[in-house]
């Protein structure tokens, strides 16, 4: 596991915030901030300060679909086998679910040649409501 700095920035003109995996802005006609998920992001944030690369999230997505694994089953598999070698901490079911949903969103959006946008800091369990507007 590598310790790296994650940088972010803000446009002084439009106040858009730029992050490694998303951009956030507040439309002029509302106070609710919005997030645009970056389809080409190399890393995804799956916790308050934990990031994974797209190799991990793509593998997770593929394994959950191909082996019909639940987030609980994949979490147990990861922590009992690969996780002990790869990272010094255990992953939670919520982190696995976060990676699965984010990778799914980005994969579908990229294939559709669109950007997925939702209210900022939306709970991952509520993301499906936004996906209905997306499709």
C-alpha cells in the first residue's frame, strides 16, 4: 500500500471543486451542490480517506457479476485471502458496496458517452434513485 497525497482544487471564477474522482458545483438557481462523477478517474474513494485503483474496482465488479457474489461474500473473501497480503487493514462491506456501485456507474456512463451527475454527498444506498433519472 502506498501513502500518497490527494489534491483538489477550486476555480476562483465559478467555484467548481475538482477532485481526483469527481467535480462538484452549485448551480446558480439553487443551494444544493451537485457532483459529476469522472468516468476516466484512475482512483475511486470508498471511505472517508480510503482510495482504490480501477484495477481493483473492475475486478470486484467482474467477480461479483460472474460469481454471483454478494458484497458480504466478497468482503469475506477479500479479507481472508488477498487483503491480508495487499493492504494492512480489512475492508468493510460498505467499502466493497461503494466500489461496486461507483464502478458500475462509471462503466455504464462511459459506454453511454455521458457523465453521471447527482446531488453532492448522496448516500450510496440512495444512488439508485438518481440512476432512474440517469437512464
